[in-house]
């Protein structure tokens, strides 16, 4: 029994996009929930988990996405310069540009929470500032990935 390369690429692409999007939504919810309570012990635990989740799930899925996407483009015979694909590339780059600093911010929040938990003090303003930036960066990435899903499903004939 042989596996159809197109169906394999499509399955891997859908699976990795589900992991990428689902991990992003899940980790965002967890961080928002923890930061609302502002308990340094809880924030440290959640932020530590988020850092691990990004390395175990988001990073591999984020690398698999463009690889399987290009594989699908090649297998389907589309031009790499289809307008809807060009928009997809730009939106994916936007999501990445937002995600890269988020990882650093999660590490910073984790470390600040660990320090304050050990001292028995409240989270410092720097942790709340890092969280606000983290939160703000999540929205363009979320919107970009949502639009990419729409583009993948509809493959609209943009610009004529």
C-alpha cells in the first residue's frame, strides 16, 4: 500500500497548523489567567510550562508549516507567486515576528516570577509591562493565522 504524497503533505500541514494554533490559544489563555491573579508562584509555574510548550510544540509546528506548505504548492502545481500565497507568506512572517519576542518575554516573566516568589513579594511592574507587550503581540499573530486558515480553505483569486 502506497501513501499519496499530496494527502500525506496535506495531513501533516493540517496537523501542524492545529498544533501551532491550538498551542498558541491554549498558552495565551493560561498566561492571561495566571497574570490576572498575579500570584508569583502561579505565574512562575504557568510561564515555565509555556516556555516548554513553545519548544516542544510551537517551534516544531512552526517549522513544519512552511515546509509542508511549500511541499503542497509543489505537489499541486501552483505558482509560488499566486497572490493568495504571497499574502500567506507575509502573514506567516508577521506571525513569526510577533512570536519570536513573545518567547523572550515569557522567559523574562518566568524569571521575574521566580525571583519574587522566592522573596515573597508581588510581581514587579516589569513583569506586568512584559505581559502587556506579550499580550499585544499575540493579537496580530492570532489574526494573521486566522486569515491564513481562510486563505488555505478558499484560495481566493486576489488581484484579478
